[in-house]
């Protein structure tokens, strides 16, 4: 039975998995400035140990991407993707341990990128390596495994997956894909992410007329116009679209998991989570206006960050903002959307989700939550540009990503490695001849 074999293999090579992850964390890959070559070299050393061929592609010096293939037949293609860059550590005085030390304390590995997402990277790569070490597993496989370790996800993926789409598109075409970002949730357990909200950063510049502040009636105060606009944003009307996951469905899943009352969380946080996942929301993040204390300002810029559910387009947001401005009598303005991350969602992927659900149930001992992510990942590129059935699943608690004293639990890494191996077994298994 593959479950027993997978359990045995991960237990046998636990120390190797942990050491590989620690080496990945120790390899400095802060972005910005962006330098993934060190991490890729750690991966190369591991692949050379086991005789796996690979390709490294660099759009710029030290912006390394790595791809390797394991061809085990003409069946389906399963692609694993993980990013090698991490955000900078910030104020080092807030860290208990050096963010590049990968120190192990009480079953946890500390360091920048431990959760986001060198833990997932290590799990995916080691799941493939361990699979190849088992004759009993390999002989039952008919298909191909692709591993893509990509750069620049923490910025805009221009040097990473977007670049690979341009130069190695054929290498990324697959029947299924798993992105190994952290999907743990406090007091709930593991989640499977089937889609993610989009991000539209909308810049609204409102124009008035300069005048001396001693005679304000001679001017038109752009800051006051902008304040009125911000105050009335609650009147913004977007087209109605149906969320891929409803509040009711999420509530049922939470009840099924029977989480306790989420200790340490603000009262009502479950309701806030439901709104965040199933509705388009916005935040005013910057207001810039005026240049001198005694001058009526003739310009004011408002920056609004929209997090949209699948179905809402950037044009929908721009049109709604224009209508509100016109309704408020604000006629002189300019709207730009310099940042556009389109939302994405898995389509026709029940087979992939069901296999992951089985794997989580077997190796984590509970049913996972199937949900959307409020933020963006490289999964959107695989879904929207390449049309690959893609889910996000990986070790680590997403709430620890980018945090001071970031860490990952070793057991979580080991269990995710097992889930990945189980997924290979199920999705690429040889079909019985009738």
C-alpha cells in the first residue's frame, strides 16, 4: 500500500529533508534586491547527489530559475511550483535568532522564508526525490513530474514565472499544478486554495484650483474634494458577481472542522474572514495633496487598494469609481491603475482537489478547508495565462509569512511531503486494463 511506503520513506529520510530545508533558508535570497542564485545552487547540489538533470534560466545576473523533469511515462503531467525569493527581514533587533541561521528549536525551524516558502520548496523537491528512491512506487506511475523553482514572486514575477512563460512556455504546460505556498490556518489546520482574489491599485487624482488660503473662495480645494470622495466610497457600486465559494459553504466547512473559539483573535474575526474571502473589498492606503500651508491645493491623489473576487475586472472598478466621482459633482480627475493582479480560480479541477483532500485527511488527520486566498501568488499565472488546473497547498501557517521570527514546524514539512507523494501516486497512477 502506497500510504505505508510513503510514511516509511519520509520517516527514513527525515533528517535529510530537514537539513535540505535548513540549507535553503541559510541561502540569502532577499527580494528586493533580488538574488536567487544562492538558493538555486543549494537545489543543484541536491539534484546532483541523486542524478537528476536540470536547467537554469536567468533573465538577469543572479535572477536564477530552475526547472527539472522526471519522465515516468506518457500519462498526465503534474507540475510543482515554488518561489526561491523571500522578503527582507526588516529590523534585525526584533528577531530572536539570525534570520539566516535556520536554527531548530522545539521542532520548529526559524528563519526568513521558513514558511514563505522554502518549507514548501523543500517538501516538493524532496517528495520527488523520495518517490524516485522507491521501486514499488515508481513502477505504478505513468506520467511526468515537472518541478519549477522560480524567482521574483515577492515582487511581480517579471524575473520568475512570467519570464519562464515567455521563454519556456512548453515546459510549463501541465494537466495539474500545485503551488507550495503555506496554507495552514490557526486553529483550523490545513487549507486547499482553489483561487485567489485580484489586486487593483487604483490612483485617483482630483483637480481643483490654487488660491491663497486667506481667500479660499477664489480657489477649489482638491483636498476637500478628495475627502468627500473617500467619505462616500461606501456608495461605490460594482456589478454583482457570485463568489466561487459562498459564506454558507465556508461556515459549513468551519463547523465540520469544529474549531474552537479562535483564542487570541478579535471578536467577530470569523465574520471578517468570511467577508474578506467572499466579497470585493477596498482600503484607502494613501492620500497626497497640497504643497504649502498657505495655498489652497489644486491637486490631491487618493490611492485605493481593491481586493476583488473572481468575476470583477479592472474596468468594472474604474467605471464604478468614475460614476461615483460624477455623482459627487467632481468632474476634473484622472484615474490610473498601475498595479493589476487579476483574480483567478480553479476550473474543472475536482479530481485534483479530491486527491489533495484525501492526502490531507490521511497524513494530517483532518479534513482541509477548501477556500480562496485574499492575496495573490504565482498560481494566477498558471491558471490565467496557461490554463493549468492549479491549487495552492503547502506547509507552514500563512499568518507567519513575512513576520518577525518566522518559523515552520518540522512535522508540517514532513506531512506536506507525504501529501505531495500521495498526490503523485494518485494522479499519475497506471490505469488498470479492462
